[in-house]
């Protein structure tokens, strides 16, 4: 995911996401900061991922978040380039 307007640490991001997406975020097992406002979220439930990918973009506590499907070896610049396309 990419977040504009804020750069929360992992626990803060988890709390922020949980307030809006409790069912989906309850299946997150890891969050890694990738740089430039990008985070990698690892889920135990593929259905949670599918639900968030369908949302694509939404506001989150004063920021704007976008969800993208992760691919092997992706870096923050890849996400930002995709976002601008």
C-alpha cells in the first residue's frame, strides 16, 4: 500500500487501518516499511487482500491510501510509478 499525508510507524499504521478495516487487518501478520510512504502488508487470508484491492483508494485519518498487489522484488519506486500511470 501507499500512504500520502502521513508516515506512521508499523504499530500506528496497524491501529489506523484497524479502525477502518477491522476484519481485513485482523489477518495481517506483518507490516514492513518500504520507503517513500509505501508499506508491504502480509496477510494470512487471501480474501482480506482481495477486499482491500477492490477498494483501491480511500482516505484514512487525514491521509490518502492506495492498495496495490505486491509482486516479487517490487520496490517503492515501482509502486509510485504505477500510481502516476
